[in-house]
């Protein structure tokens, strides 16, 4: 593998600096670059100010092979990217008639005529190649300058991402700057903290120092580990696969999957393979658990539905949880969690059911806020589990959903499906 | 108002550059800074590399009054922030015995002894004031250097945010660099695109050019407008309030609220004021609509629950949607949407109900993917509404939920509650 080309990004737009928009472009581009063997050395969020952008671009061009900019190509006077970059490159701008034609055609399709502002978007940096934008008005630009490349991309996600994937990346691959695909592996773990996962896996990575780039990311009970071949003597596919296998055994039941499959998708896949169905019932997570399952395309083959029962009488009327059970044990109790799961399985005629009941906060009840019970109903029995997480309402709900999914994943893993089927046959 | 102090952020950590973690610190800090009259001029995401961090810190210190760093204070060898900043400031580091004591105490409470690595976190830049970290081991640091300030904050959100709010911001206010609160207003609009909102409001802002900072942020049917007093002759509270009022009238029914109240919270507040209750039923959004209502603390006073009915027989069994209605009109139809809403109101004994049925994609049915019907049941009648959005499964679901919430908000606004009550009395 060649020495990786150095890349930086300029993310342009006032809205990135005033807390109103998350820079999701960086997440997308960072992930794509690492998967194709390029090294992102820095990202900068800059305001819509031509001097600032010009200065930052000049400095970045001293450091990098490839500079990517996103945003600031719109029709308003705030959109100064083209002028600022032209000035940083000591080039002029020109009016591109082909771009004008495509903008006019785009407007005409909606029965409109572009304003003078819209036609500002026809300005192209001298010597730049236009990157057509089938999803919007502002074209991208590809500029080669003294052995360096500047890729100028529009800000809206639905325009930027396809332009990068379909026009920028293929050019970089043809130039030999990016690889079609480098050895890359993501491992999803559940139920451990980041430091526990790192303590388990870091010793396995030691022999490959300098040949492997490792990143950990923890989110409410899930830790993702991203392994990418890196450096001049980068790991090859076979080696990475065997590292992955060693990680899997070291992690034991905390290993959820290779890749970034949601845990909900792992569960649905396993149930679908055996023709089984699933239902959920939830109180404090109020629909988030169902939303995780239904976020998976094709989930309707397995997922029958869910019941969000916030009020106790809804638990009784819709799920058949006996009122006296709630009175005796409380709605936040292992007994109620199990009764909710069984009730959901019955109401939605499903083989399996998962339930959550708890206090998301800020208020508690017979238990402190942050207490969550998980109930699980399967053809071979019922279980309950308790977790407690001291965090915001939002964090408790996220953590509760992740814990419930992890609980079910582990149960399905432990009582492997074929054992279950044996068991049912007896 | 004084000339605002210039601020930059260095967001440190490899994981920010490989697409594995979104930089949510920037969103939090950007929002806080603008609310307190500070101007964030730039953020940079940098890898855990001491040379890069040192160079970027030196350059940033030439530009700014206040430099904030987040991350890289952990116990591992990747965590190079303290050394890199010390080197940028030409200062040495020292071992702080008070920090060591607090780390040892923290470990002892869990029956553990800190390793040598953990004790690396006791190193403090010469002359720095230690910012205690009650939520983790790594302390923050506050450094004054030639009239400039460097605030060094830990990476985990639960440690960084309270340290900024409770220790950094109060110091900045005492120094007169930040205001207790500057004139600030957020307006939430629904149902219009960003360019429509901008076209409506920009003329109102023109007279205040240079005295007001405006940012727009669009997200799946919601557009937020953030107005902050800015500049030496910044807008005063009274002026901003009157600008806000003019925006409200110009926006008409697209005005949802001042502030960043979720639309679900606006609806719940209004129903609660009148002692009314709410239920939901949803198919393609699979729990997301219920999750929006239950995300609001105290929602259980109004929100009775929800039913996620993915399968048609669940719609019939749990919601009482006649099987022949589904057969005749399809499950994705205005008729089915209304029947689901009415069924949810009955099953959950609620005054109001909102329903969603549609094809989130990638597959469609009797309608193309992206088609969503909203059903609404209220004491004075039922309605249905259709939307279509060509986007990813995730975007269609988000857009569908936002459209349903907006539909109900507008209905409640149109038939103001007192009219409704009049009407019910007749």
C-alpha cells in the first residue's frame, strides 16, 4: 500500500458554529475516507466569511494533497466559497453557460425562472472541472493545482453525499489516491463499557502497531470498534479477518456482530430464519423500542407490532396485566415487566415479546428514577432483568432500549435456535 | 455591548475524524457561546497527535481571546492534550497532589487502586488553575496567558458540559467576557421549507443588519430560526421582542413556538390545560410518534399510550379497523388512517388520537414508497391528510412524524380550545 494521501476538510457555514446544526458531513466523509485508504488529518468548521475561508484554505493547501470543502455554494450573498477559494488559488472565476442552462432547465421543470441570485451559482473557478449536481442547483467543482486537488461540494446532504460517492471518489480511485476498498472491519459489542472493551482488545492489537488504525466509540451500552488497515505495511485482508476472529472469542457474549448492524436487525434476522414473530410492550421508553425494530427494512415479516402503555389501566385493558399485580408489585417491577411481555405476545399473536417498564425521570416512584425492568417472553419461558442508569431522561430511555435489545440477543444466543426447536419438539 | 471576545475550539480525538462519532460538543458549546455573547470563530477537529495539536493551538492563540479544548485528557498514551498545550505555551507540567488524592479517593470508593496510567491524569500545566471534575477522573484546566484564556475540558459529554456550565462560564461572566444572558430568540416553524421561511423573514431583519445574527436550520419539515443580538450596537431585548412578534405574524400558521419546544410538547401543554387526553396509532413510523410524546417529561398526565400495528390483523384486533375497510381501501389510505385514530381513541379511552399509516420504503404497495397518511380524531370530528416525501426510509419516517405533529398543532390552533369547548357545550 502506498503512503496515504493527506486530506483535510473545510466545513463551511455559520450554522455549524452557533449550535444549530450538527456537522454530519464530517461523520460521512470521515467514514468514507478511512474505508478507502485516505487519512483525514483535520476538519475545520468556518463561518461564511471570505477572508477566513481564504486564509484557512491557503494554510490547508500547504499541508495536504486533497482539500474537500462542503457548503457555501448557495444563491445568497452569504455563500462566499467560490470567491474565497478562487482568491486562495490566485485564480479568477468565470460564468459557465452549461451550468446556467442546467439551472434554467431545473427551474423550468417547475414552471419558474431563476433570479439573478440563482445565476450566481453559474460561477466556476478558472480551470475547474464542473461536477454536475443532479440533486440541486449548485454544481460542485474539481480543481487540480500543483499536484494537489480541491473538491468543492455543496452543503445539503442529499447533494453532497451522492456527488462525493459518484464523482469525487471514482476520480480519486482512478488517480491511485484512494483504494477501491481497504481491509476494514467494524465490531459491534454490547453490555460492556468502552474501557472494558479496550482492555480486552488492545493486547490483541499490539503486534500490529503502525499497521492498523483502531477507533472506539461508545453510545449508551453499545461500543463499536473500527479497525482499518493503515500505514505503508498495512494489514492484509487475511490478517485482519484473523484479528477479527480473535476479537470475537475474546469478547465472548459481548460480541454482537461484525459490521454496524443494529442489534434489532440481528434479532429480526434470527427470528425470521426460523419463521418466528415478535411483539413489544413498553411504558417509559414510549415507542423507542418499537421504533428500533421498525427502522429495519423488511421488519414487517417478523415484527407484529407494539403497545405503548403509559397508564396503568392501559396495561390492564390492552395487555391483560392484572390490576392486582400492579397494585401489589407496582408498575415498575419484574412481575409487571414479565406480565407485559406475555400480554404483548398474546395481544399481537407473537412467538416472542420484549417489554420495558421503568422510571425515565425526572420523577421516580417505588424505585428511583433511572430504574428500568426488562421483560422477555419466549416459547421456552419468561425472564426479567433490572438495570439502573443515572442519567438524563433521554439517556435512561436510550440505555433501557439498548439493554432490552442486548438482553434478547444474549438469550437467543444462549438458547440457540436449534436447541430451542429441539426443546419444543420434546 | 462590548466588542465580543473571539473564541475558537479544538475538538481533539481520532474518533472524530474516522466517521465513528459526531462532534456534539461543538453543537453544545456553539449554542452556549452565542447565548452568552461570545463569538465562535472556528472549530477544528484534530487527531490525537501532539505536533498537530501544538501547531494548531499556537496558531489559534494568535487569533483568539479564548481557546477551548475538549478531549484527550484520558489515561492512555493517546491522550496528549496536556503535553501538546504545555509545549504550545512554552510551559512545563507538574504533578498535582490534590488531583492525585481525588483520583485515589474516586477509585477507593469502588474498591480499586489507580494504575500508573490513571495517575498521568494528575499532570497539570504550570500556572494552570485546576477545574475539579466531580463526574470523572480527568480534571479540567484554566490557563491565563498574556491576556488570553485557555480552557481545557475533558471529552466525555457528562463531564465536559457541567464543567463548562458550572466552572468556565461563570469565570467568563465575572471577567466581563461573557454576558449573563444576551438578547436571544429562537423561533420554531413547521410546514415550510428553509428558503420559504428565509424569504418570509429576511426582509424583516434587513433594518438590523450588523446588529443581529440570524441562523436557519431545517430538519425534515421543521425550520428553526435563531436570532442573537450581535455587534457593538447589538439589538436590545425590547427590539428583539418586537422583531419576534413581527416574525410571528409574518409566519402565520407556520409559526409553532418561540424557543425550541418540541411540537409534541406544545400539543401536550395545550391538551393538559384543558384536561384532555391523547392516544396514537402508527404503522410505518413504528413507535416514533409515541416516542416523541413520551420524550416530554410529565407526558403521562396527558398521553395514554400508543399502538404500533404493523400487521393488518393487528389493526383489526387492537384498533377495531374493519377487515373489509382494509380490503377495500388498503391499509395505506385516508380511510384506514381515520379508522386507526378512532380505534386508538377508543382502545386507550382518550379524547384525541393521532395516527400514521404509510409506506416508509424501500417497498411501496397500492401507493408509492414515501406516501404517508395522517389520521386525526378529536371530539369535534375526524380528518385525514396525505403527504409524500421522496427520501430514505429514515427520512420518510421522520418527515411523517413531523407532519402528523404539525397537522395536529394546526388543527388545535384553528379550532382554538375555547371554541371547541363552546362547540361541545352546544
